[in-house]
C-alpha cells in the first residue's frame, strides 16, 4: 500500500524483516520431510542408549540441544559411560566433529549476503550444520534468492532441532516400552539415510569415489585400528579418492 503522497507505508527495513520471516516460515515448513523423520527416529534410538548408560533426562536433552550432531553425541555418551576423563572425551568429540568444519566452510559463502550478513547470524546458522541440514541446503539453497537463503536455512535447521529435542525427551521417558530390536533399528536408520542422501547430492566423481573408499576401508580400520578407525578411514579414503580422480582426469585430458 502507498500513502497519499505516493510513498510506501512500509520502509525498506520493515519489508526486509517481513521477507525474512516469510522465508524463515518456508524453511520451517520444508523441515516437515522424510529426512527429518528419519533423523528423529535415530534420536529415539539414542534416547534408549542414553538411558541405558545412566544419563539423566536433563543431561540427554542438554547433549541433544547443544552438541546436536548425532555421531558426536554418541561419542560423548560412550566416553562418559566408559569413565573417560573430561579432556580425552573432549578430544574424542572434537575429532568426531571435525568433519563439520569443511561442511560449514562450504555452506557459509552460499548463505552469506556480502555487506549485510553479520557474523553472529552466521554463528547461529553454523550450529544447525549437520549432515541432514547440510545436504538439503547444498541441494536447494542455490535455487533461492541470496537474501532468502539464511532465514530459510535457519528456519529449516531450528525446526528440525526443536522437533528432535522434544521427541528425544518423550522417547527417553517412554523408551522402556520399546523392544531393544526396535530401538536399535531406529538408531541405524541415520547412517543408512546419510549414505543415500550424500550419494544423491554428490555432484563430483571425487565425492562418490571418497564414499566408496570409505565403505571399503571402514571395516579394515575398524578391525586394525579400533578407536581411530573413523579418523583413518576419512584420511586414507579421502586421499585415495583424490589421487584416483586426479589420475583419471589426467588420463582423459
């Protein structure tokens, strides 16, 4: 609407806020999806693990809300249940979470608006960077207007994390009624989904080669270097995939 003198009643600042709220709401609606339900089901399985290891409801919810990435939560839960000290547990969680750093570095330039986006906004968005949100964002955000990407992603990530947080608490209280087989099956849904979604979102042959290398080398390092198997699988598998694809490209040129 316009005022009698032809000026808009809503200044640009208000229009920008309204637009951000609109894209935030769209991101929240997009969170109602099969990937979100699969991730929630996995956290239902984790609630059983947390209760079995002696974590309280408050501790379980704190780890779910603050750490968020499920593999890191599981690593910390295992460290606490084994009596590991605070420093070794912190190092273990850091190693499990280091994979999120390149994912965050790849995502931030996509959602950042030069000259407008503040650092604190990027810090908030970075909290929601996990495989589910990252795969969805890398696949869909480039098709959105740049100004819409940050509120859309925050709406998507915050909605999923809130839903998971609430359902984890409910599952913790009701998990005793679930058979162990069901709880374990729910927990294993996440790695299966991660593998399928990452393969579907991969745009480069190097991405797919690294996943194949990880599938082959993972069991080898699990047997030969237990405890460091994920670290060495990532290092060796990524390096091998890089070398193979580099040699293959040279052969084609």
